C-alpha cells in the first residue's frame, strides 16, 4: 500500500482525476449509477469507451504495441480506483478484457491486425459463447458441433446465458470439433460474426426483470476455419488462458466506492454501522491482496485469479445485502413513507449479483482448484 504514496503515482492519480472531472458526462454518470449489473448496456458504455479511446485510455491493461497506454500495474489500479470514485461506467469486458488478450497471445498477425483495433474503438461488440444447456460449470461437456466442410466449419447446437448477445456483432465460442479421447481434447475456439445466417438469439429474462442473458441457436451456421484461434482441438488451453482474465480482476476499487456511497447514505443505526465498518476493513484487505497479486508476490496468476474471484464476488453479495438493509431501513424512517430512489437499484442489483459466485466458474470450483494446486 505504500506504493500509493509515491509522488509520481500521486501526480498520475491527479491527472486521471482531473480528466474524469472534465470529460465524464453527467448523463453517463447518472445512467451508470442506475445500472443493476456489472455488464453496462452499450448505450451507456460505448460512448464512454469512445471518449477514453480518443484519450488513449480505453484499454488500460493492453500493451502499448497494441494500442494500450503502456501503464504499469499500479497505474492501472489507480485508474480503476479513480473511475470507480468518479462513477464512470464499466466498459464491456468481453472484448477489451477477455477475448483481446487471447487474440494477442494465440492470434495470427492477420487476426491481431483485424480484430484488436475494432475492439479498442468499440466497432466490434463481443459476447461469450461458452455455457450450454447441459454444460455450465462442467464446460468440458459442451456439445455445439463444428464439422469441417471445405474451408469452413458448419455449426449446430446452442449456447445459453449468453450475456449481451442481443447487442453483440461478434462472439468468441468454444465448439466441439472431435469426440475422441478426453472431452477437453476435442474443443476448438472460434471467432464468429453474429450476422452469419443461421444464428438466432432468444432473450432470457432474469429474476431482476433484466434482459441481460440470451440463448443462442446455431442452425447449419458456416464459419471459416480461418476464424479459429489456436489449433484445432486446442481450444481448452485457449479458454483457460481467457478465464484467468475473466476471473482475476480489480474488484476492490468499485466495491470500496459502492460501500462509501452506502456509508454516506445510511442512518446512524449502530448495528448497521458496525457491519459497514467491518466490510470496509475486509475490502481494504482485498485491495492489499490485489496489489500483491499485481506485483507477482507469493503465488501463481491462476491461483490469484481464483482467490480474487471468490473474495470479490462474495464481498459484492455482502454489500448488496447491506444496501438493501440500509436503504430499506431508511425507507421506514422517511416521514412520507417513500422508499429512497436508490432502493429501486439496490434490489435488482442484489438479485443480479446472485449469479456472480456462479459465472466464470463457480466459487466452489475455484476453491477446489486452489486446494488441488496447494495440496497436490
């Protein structure tokens, strides 16, 4: 944590803070505050991404050679913290944070040259085609078939829980190209155009009332084999590389910002105040662990990714619960009996975040991965 007291880093923080104060539109800030999911609708996130892209800050984690700002880990963390503090919306992670790193690592020069600039600018909006009706946490059980036909694959099957597929013009997907040997050994990783004939997107409404998820059907969908990332039947390795970026992350900055807003809004009930204070201490510990992970101290990236996913998502759920309790208590205290406007966001967010400990590999699976690695 002492690194955050470095004068050069504080100057960088001030630069970011000043930029956000001038360039983050109030309309985008207000819309982000009403969002009930970590996946912000592109009508909110893409205009902000384009503002950041013009500044060169749309992809803090990217190396300079691919259009990123070339920041170190601490600069990236400070940027995330300042964006959370300012109320900036999250940018869509499927392109910038998930598929882009694997394109950089596994993609051909032509694939990198084609896809990366379009991800950076927001011209391509991505969704993730991993889970299927019979293959959720057991992803190796996926059955979407990709049968070679000349220079193409022909796809038949479906994907489910496909976040923002109704907005996306691109999908990265795991498909089954072989049924021989271990299930993991017959999977390939494809990049798809969502406008390809034979793709149908059907909405799935959540308990919170959101249209965030979809089921996507593939009926004789023809995809060029040139759109494969990595070798045929080697998609499992590509997916594991991607999941490191999906699971690991900077949870603490956004959660600290949410908690501080809640502490300012809450009444002085001593029991609730004590619960909020305990959570503040827990989040500072999470922040210290995230900074330690960035420095590569004392563990592998995969272990850190699993641990941070567990701690971050479970902290988010605890804060959701506290928000509903605090704002509900405030509603009873209002003289006119009207619930605070924030409660209309807190309850759907509570419901939406029930999935946080399931997606990207359930937290039970993450604990199992940690145990297997640490205990052999």
